[in-house]
C-alpha cells in the first residue's frame, strides 16, 4: 500500500482545525485534522470539480 503524505494549507500552521489533503497516483484524499480517521477519497476529476465549485462560490452560504 502506498504511504500517504498529508499536507495542510500554510495558513493553518498554528491551528488544530484544518483541512488536510494527500495526493496519490490515482486519487486525492481529504480529511479534517480534527477527525483524521475519517477520510474521503476522490478521483482526480472529482477533485477538479470540487475545486471548481469552491472557486465559483457554489458552497458559499
């Protein structure tokens, strides 16, 4: 099994509540630093769609 290297945004350096992302050869894994045992696995097209939605404000409240 491939070892996953989790990364945090640089703005979360001192925080304990951050999104974390790990990119592998065939997927992007995301999790919250508050609940690291619960992860989501996205395909690369799903990841691109998620990022596009965030950039376009689709999740703004």
